[in-house]
């Protein structure tokens, strides 16, 4: 059975696993189901996306899905096989998946997109707290891409985790401004954003 990637395309984690499949050259069916839909809950009782199905294997968690796609199929390795070379890639995947996602997606983008009052106005309390911390986070990421890619000089799976988040934060004014003020991150984003894996997975 073909690989199925299930989840609303605007989710950064859905886009990440789709980017991994595209970078590998793996054909897949994308099913654009919402979080907590019956289709998603059949695989992930928590209702979170993405979820994946392949040849009788059901899988949840973007990192597990991305590593499965990277190792179960032919195509360029997105995490090096040498343990010492893999270590920094896995470190950056973990950092983006936790600290970076928490701040830039959950406490900024998601608040802008979904936290509205009864009149439909954005509720800004969490956003305003986060905005104060954005310069430090952007400086951290700016240093991390100084060699050309996240944590090094080669495109890896770590870039598939970071790029969808950088795309999303720039939809909002403070995210765009911080990006403009990041001398390494801005050209990094411009360079990686022309890859077909990125252009063909826009939500
Ligand atoms: N640790 C999970 C996080 C997945 C996650 O938070 N997905 C978001 C979309 S980007 C979601 O389903 N949100 C719905 C909710 O929080 O109820 C992973 O890496 O797959």
C-alpha cells in the first residue's frame, strides 16, 4: 500500500514530514484531515497531526514519521548514518521540535490564528509575552544556520523541521521584522525556500 500522510496542510509538522517524503523522492498520498477528526483519532487517540499509514504500520509523532520515511525508503539520507554526524542533526530536530516550536508556533502563530475574543479580535496576552522573547530566539537560530544550513553545511532533516516554522512566523508582523533583522537566517530561508520540497508543500 502507498505511504499515506494524514493532516491539515498548514500544520508545520505535516509540512515537515511531507518535505521529508519529497526530498527522498517517495510518492505518497496526502489526506488533509483536521486534528481530532475521526480519521486522525483512529491512528492517534490524542488527535494530533501528522499521522502516517504504510503497509499495515500506523505511526504518530512527526520525528518518528520523518525517521521512518528516511530509513524505510531509497533516496538520499536526510540523517547521516555515522553516529557522530547524526548526533548534531538529531539534536537540532529535538530543539526545533520542542523549544522552537513551543515559542514560535504554539505561543505566537497559533495564538494569532486561533485565540480570538467574542468579537473576533486577536487576544494578545500570550503574543505580547512571546514578542519580548523573539529577538533572543531569532539570534539563537541565526547563529545556528551560520554555516549555511541548520547546524552545519549540508541540507538535512533538521532543515525540514525548521523551514515550515520560519515560513509561518513571517505571516505576522513581529515575526517578519525579526526575520528581516537576522543576517544569516534571512538568506538561509530564501535559499531553502526554492527547493521543490518546500514550494510543493505550501498549505
Ligand atoms: N509532538 C507532535 C506534535 C503534533 C502537534 O502538536 N500537531 C499540531 C498541529 S502542528 C496539532 O495537531 N494541534 C492540534 C491540537 O493541539 O489540538 C509531533 O511532533 O507530531
